[in-house]
C-alpha cells in the first residue's frame, strides 16, 4: 500500500508538471498525432495539418515527443515538428525539478516522492507519462479479466460441463461441414460418452438439411474418458453436406458417466453458457 500511495503521488506531481513545463512548437508537414498505446505500438492516429501549433510536454524516446493539442496529450514523431526547442524544455524541466526538490523538503507526506524523484534521471521523468498510461492500461485489463473470470467461474459451478465452444466449420469444396466442440468436465465424475444434439442454420436463420443424408438434427457422440477438471475437444467431420450452413444451434447435451449414470444439459443451459461466454469476451476486449 505504501508503494502504491507513493506511485499515485508521483503520478499527481508529474501530471502537474505538464501545466508548468511546456514549450511551443508546430508541425513542419501534414502528419499524425499518435495515441492508444497498448504496450507495444500505437493504435490510434489523428491527422493534423502543417503549421499546427503544439506544446512539447515530454519526450520518452529519441524519436517520439509527448505534446499537447486541444488540451489532450498525444505522441508525435520527432521528424514532424521543429526540434530546436528541446533544449528549452530540458532547461524548464530542470527548473521544475529544482522547485519540486525545494518544495518537498518540509513535507512528510511528499518525502517518498522527493527521495525517488531526486534519484531518478530526467530521462525517467520524460518516460513516466507513457509508463503511467501503460500501467493504467494493464490495471484496467487485469480488472476486467477478473470480472470475466468470475462470470465464467459462476457458470461452471452451475452445470456438470462447460462448453468452451461449439461451432461449425466453413463448408469444404464438396459442401461438407464439420462440427467442432470443446467442453470442460466441471462435475465430480469422469465422463464416458458425451452426445451433442443440434442442427445447423443458414444466414437467414433457417434450419439446413444435409443434402446427402437428408437429416437436419444430428447427435454425434464423443468418447471419453474425461476426468473432472479436464477439457476434451472433438471434431465430427462432414456431419452435414450443405454449403449454406453458417451456424450451429445446440439443442441438448447428454452425458454418460463411467458408472453408467446419465445427466442432460438442456438448451436453456447451453444458451446461458453462450451468453455468459460472449459477455466475458466483451468485457475483456472492451
């Protein structure tokens, strides 16, 4: 907790420095402002015109500056702006560092920040803005992943199996369509056989029929054993021949255990699993 509070204090004071350490510049050609850093690269590009006024507020590599435009923070490649003002930024940053060192001497609350800030190089101060953005991105992703994991954990505790995916393949050159399934045994007994009953539909949600075998609903059976906590995947090849198939509609799943007892998972449960799975994916990818 002490380290976390220290980090927040550093973040606050460095953010304040943006309002104190600014150097005016402008673009020398039409180019893009960069944002949306995901830890590896930038994902968002905002076009701006030649002679667009900007303010330099940081530099986190030899090739990229941190700038303000319309009161928002962006990154920009150094070759797109007038670079001669960087020395002025260094001087103002040093002045700000000196003022912070003086201000925190009499403040116990800011002592940890002063100790860290004095030890860090000016280059680390420039890098801090991007580092904070990355840490916030990671923290958000971790938090969202925990929420999604709890949703999945809840649905797994409710049913004897969890369907990780159940879908059709693209039709092959002969119109043959496979059914691909992956399940986790969330029960307490080993599975001997597992039977999947359902039918395919086309792009307008009409039920499709196999053009060779003339059936729609099929019930392929997967063979175990699948121990509790284990995952099993199955591919039922060319279950239908129909080039218009785009999706599979599961109706029920029947489980036979090694002790020859049975359990069935109804369509309502399968729909709930799909809904929770999609919700978890949406949360993580938000």
